[in-house]
């Protein structure tokens, strides 16, 4: 069973410094039909103007993954972490008992385009944590590269939930496949480009909830970057 979440049906926040699309209910956008999928709670596609960003703000009891598609995002938090996140890098924050952080476009001239992902943790009240990893872009060209996992295997960042997050970049007509284990589910998010998912055409910004499918076949229609979440 595949249920498509079309890009133009997402929630939208448009401010002077931020253009954001919400796959699931977030902030002032509320739709009881779209409150998340399994343990996946938020996928926000954000474009932030140069030198602008999110001032210091709190989070708790959430696994937060930041994936930059273009540009650079500057991060600072009250745990003492300060970094810049660029394409081919993945940042994971475990908010746990509580963290405060800020996120700004690192450039004074170019916008930053990113996905921010929230995943419900397996338990509340864990110790806050931070992790950032760079991945060789060749590892995701034409294949599914694991970038986040519960056990942190294959150099992935560690998330406190039974979720595997894969990323792939595909040229036109190239294909990858994934076989979820029995009882598992998946979400596919098209970060850029367009693709065919088990016969369904998807374009940039589209997502799809997948259950009870023995195999997931992803075929690029043009140059594409795709995220695949394997979920309990």
C-alpha cells in the first residue's frame, strides 16, 4: 500500500526570511490527517535567506536530523557545539531532557536549502546529545547510503529510535531497490528531481507512505536526490 503526499498539498510558511513547506502538521499549520507517519513526526523543507535564521529556541524529547541540500547552515547550542552543516553532511541532535540551539544561514550572499526531520525517540528524558558526520558523495551515487540508524552502523549517525535513514542520488533512468523486513514500513521523500516509485510518478517535494510492500523500487526520471526512511 502506497499513499502519496503531494508537494503542493503541504503546509506552507512564507516569511520575509524563510520559505518553508511542511509535510506534516507543524507550527501554525495543523491538519489532523497529516500528523506524521509511524515515528516520523516532521519533514520541513526550508529555504533561508542569507544571514537570516532561527534564533535560540528550545526542544525536548525529539531526535532532530538536519540535511542540507544546498548552501551552508550555521549551528550553535547550549551544549557547547558550534558547527557549519553543508551538503553531504548529516547532523543529529537528541533533544532529550532539553536543549537550546540556533540555526542561521552561514552565507551573507546565498540562500540555504535544507530538510529538517524530527523523529519521536524510543524513550523520553534521555541525555541530550549531538553528532555530525560527513559522507563521501560517491557513496550515495546510484546506491542507498545509510546515514542514520539506531545502532550507528556503517558510520551513520545514531538515532534513539528504530529507524534507518538512507539517501541516494540517481541519474536519469537509474534505479535502486529496498526490501523492508516483514512488519516494517517506509517513507520516501523526493528532495530534488523526479522519480517513479513502484509505478507511481513523484516529483520534487512529494513524499510517500509505504506499508505492506515486499519491495520498494525507485527509478529516477531525471537527476534526483531521494531520502528513504525504514520505520518500525
